[in-house]
């Protein structure tokens, strides 16, 4: 008996050792690109061009951040992106909740047919050109509404929220509330919403990240640079490989031939820091909300 226990303990140790090794490798593979970008943003252009940056900054420099902060369009993009993220996330969460809650009620007539229609849109959609024509017919081109209305609700997030409400909000709770004279609206605002903080935090994070990183809708529907989000200006530097004299002071351009490489990494850091700061506040709700809402009908 003792030999079997000793053997089992050894097998457990080997198993845990393998698990920790695999997890450590996966963690390092995820963390290294972040560390590299952060180190590259604080390094000099010559060090980047020579490939000297591996883990820590080489020839520590803040010129990339100084150049980015002097770029006026960065502040314009920040302002617009913050507005799109806050307003868009608010609209998304409201639309998702008011759609998911009725569909979570088993006594809703036509519930399955309505759910099927929503699911159908996850597989088939009108496409880019019909979407553009619709936005144009609604006179939303070159307006903030073009960034907020077309993606007002994600069907996937609605299904996750609906499943969360089905598994969390008991029908008996509704019956008890009705006995006390509570109507559907009061039940939704006074009972359902306070009990749904976990899933609200999860879908709010999903929507916020989507709005913060979006650029395709802006690329299609906006031509006014005053309405561009931050990612459009970031795309101009990273994808189109553009670097002009109006990006930074002419003196810096003349002195630093490799400034463009520093700007790329500095812009990545500047554009992602707000999300890194926001995530810890929702992390404890994130795990609970995802696990409960991940089981779908």
C-alpha cells in the first residue's frame, strides 16, 4: 500500500513538473513580445537597427515618446478613441442586456425563432459594400454615429449574457418578486442588474477592447481626420510605413535617421497602456463571467 502511495506521489510530482514547465514556456512566449516592444521603445534607433535589443533597453532614450507626444494627431486620436470607447461600450452593454434578458425568459413567445434569427447573422451577413451603402443612406458617413451604430451589439456577447442570466436568475426569484408587487421593469433594474455585475464587466471589457482597437470602420466611413481614432494614425506609421517631417520637429528628423523604428514601438506602447491599466479592475469578474456564460444552449 505504501509503495503504491509513494509511486502515486512520484507520478504527481512528474505531472506537476511537466504542467509548470509547459505553462512557464507559454507564459514566456506571451510576455517576451511585450517586454521586447517595451524595451525597444526605450532604446535608440541605432541599437534597434543593429539588432542589439533583445531583452533590456540599449542606449536608453526617451526620444520616441517625446516625438509621439509632440505629434498633434496622437492627442486627436486619443480624444476620439476615448469617446468611441466610452460611448460605444455604453451603447453595446445597454443593447446587449435589453436583448439578452427577454430571451432568457422561458415564457417569451417566439423565443427560439428570435434566437435563431440572431444566430443566423453570426454566419451570414450583408458584407462590406451593403454595409457601406446602408450607412450612407442613413446619412451617417463622416459622423461619430458611423463608429457607434453599426456594431451596436455583438450576437456572441448577447448569447453569453443570455446564458448567464438563465443560469443565475432563477424563475422562482421572479415569482417571489411578483408576489411582492414587483413588475418586470423594476425586477430588471433592481434585481437582475445587481446580480449580473460579473457578465456586465466581461462584455464591457470585450466591447471596450474592440472599440479601442477598431480602425476598419473608421477606414471605411470616415474621411475627416478630426474624427479619426488613434488606431488610424498608428496604422499610418506601422502599416503604410509613412514618416514625414510634420511627425516630429525637423531637427529631430535630421539628427535621428532611425526615428521611425522608435516611433513604431512607442506608438504601440502609448496605444495599449490604457487597456493594461483598465484590465486589473475587471479581472476578478472576468473569470467568473466567462466560465458561467461559456455554457450555451
